[in-house]
């Protein structure tokens, strides 16, 4: 989907249309969860501190997130997908892989299916979507980002290698800004440069990700589209309007967050053995503290107790805190229904 959260807000609030919109945050503090394309022209993007966004665009409109609306629209979209194939692998509320090799509409053309799906999304939700079509997940993902918004890109097998050799290294899915800069520092600026490196050298330079880079630049990705997703974590976090400066206020807020996490654990019928506490300080430094227990954490009181232990280990925060988060991993049962891996509470 194109700028999903922001586009939903512009759809539901005509006064926002054609204007720079940021979902989440405020002029004073917070983080941008999504930015409209009008806002992106000013260099505003998700995960940017909202104060930075305001400096870049003083007339930006900050909008409180409505996750219940986004979730309902996501259900509509996923339902459309399943009218064409049962092999749907959601990545988030607004993105999914579809395997249409064997499809319900008996189309021989994946491109035609993509066109029809995009048209239905537009007709039924009044929102636009971009699609990428290719012979594996890696290439389809890259293609989906090329002609945004409201675009369709096809990478056929006979053109894949030439496409990848010319692709700037920062456009490769799975290569972030830091890794791209590291690659450029050793002369890797595009796919052709990357292709000159042996698998062994890539592993030595970039660790286990080196093997992924070696196969990706050759258009090799044998991962299947899986409709059953393994939930890796579940949690909640909160950004505060005013920095927390004393332990008492941190304990109160941890209690609220742990209550929300435990409610979700009970609803999903999960148990977890690894607990992680996330602390973001006023200067945006992030500290995470984790502990794995021999047995699953049982009950809200135990969750809060162990979260407080992490807060104090190796020592309580020594700087003002702007965000706290609690999450579980090593979840049981391993397989869960399709949903977003982790929620974010926006206040």
C-alpha cells in the first residue's frame, strides 16, 4: 500500500488531502509513524523525530494514529488477496507476498492478476497500492518499490540479471543505509560491483548476511510464500509527552505497559521465556536489556516483577527516559495467526 496510514487519514479527512501529513508525534515530541507523499517531498519519513519533521516542514499536519481503522482496512485488502490465491504471506498491515502460480481465477498472467487486485483495492477502499511481479520474493519486493505510488513493475526472468547488475546498492532489499555506506567504502556501488565479490569474501566482510548478498545479486531466492507465519515477538511500547526523570514514574509507566502486554499474551494464548526491556533516553540513545528464563513467565505480577528487575539491572536509568517498551520472544506455541509482530502504543 502507498503511504498506508497517512493515505487512510487523507481518505477519511478530505481537509488533509494534498497536504503534508504525519501520522504520530507532535510539534513538541514523538516519532513519525508514517508520512504522506506530500510530506516526503520535504525529506520527512517514518521513524523520524517529529520535532525534526516540524523543522523541515512547519506547516505539516500531525495526526493521531487510528490503528483500529488501519487494521480494518488491512482485513479488506487481505480478503481481496485471498480471492485470487490462498498463498498469501502478510509482512505487515499493508504489505504481503502472493504466490499466484496456481490461482483461483485461472489467469496465466501474474501481471494481469496484479492489475486486477490493484483496481479492486482502489474501488473498494479508495486507496492506491503498488505491486511488484517477478519469479521470486526478493525481486518482487524490489519491484514493488520502484514505481510508487500507484505503480506496477514487472521483472521477467530474462531481464533480472541485467536489472540487478545496474541497481544501486542502496536499492537492494535487505541492505540498509549503514551497510550501503560500508559497501560503498570498499567500492561496491551497484549490483555489478557486488557480483565481483566471492561468497567467502562477502561472509568475511559482512558476516552471515554475506551469503544472502551473494545469492541476491544473482537473482537467487528459493523461499516459498508461506501463509503460516511464525510470530517472533509480542510487545508494546510507549513514548512519553514528558521525559521520565525518577524511578517512581518509570515504575508506574512500566505497570501500564506490562498490563497491555499481558492482556495481549492472554488473548493470543501465548507464553514467553525471553523478556526484553527497551529504554530510549531523551537524547535518543537506545538501550535494551534481555533475559531468558528456564520457564515461561506466568501472570501479570511476574511480568511486572521481572521487568522491574531489568529496569534496575545493571543499574536504573541515569538519564531522562522518553520511551519504555516491553516485549516477549521465545513464544509458545510457535505458530500463530497472521498479524503484526509487535504493536506500538501511541499516546
